[in-house]
């Protein structure tokens, strides 16, 4: 499960796919809900938008 999370996270980062980033975080057993995964991804993308321009095209 963790390896799938890691692979999905990498693919999301390379492609800039926000939905895939949320799905990856949702796979992580430390994330209790889809709602929280959406919040965390949005906050991380906003905080690091200078380094993740592929998510803001």
C-alpha cells in the first residue's frame, strides 16, 4: 500500500494532476478521510506553488 502511495505521488508530481495527488494521499493509512486529503493537498500546493508550477497551468 505504501509503495502504491509513493508511485502515485511521484506520478502526480510529474504530471501536475491534483486529483491523483489526492488519491495518493487517500491511500496513505495515516490519512483518515478523503475530505482531509483534499484539504492537505490544497494547503501543500498553495504553500509550495513556486516549486510546483505544473499544478497551476
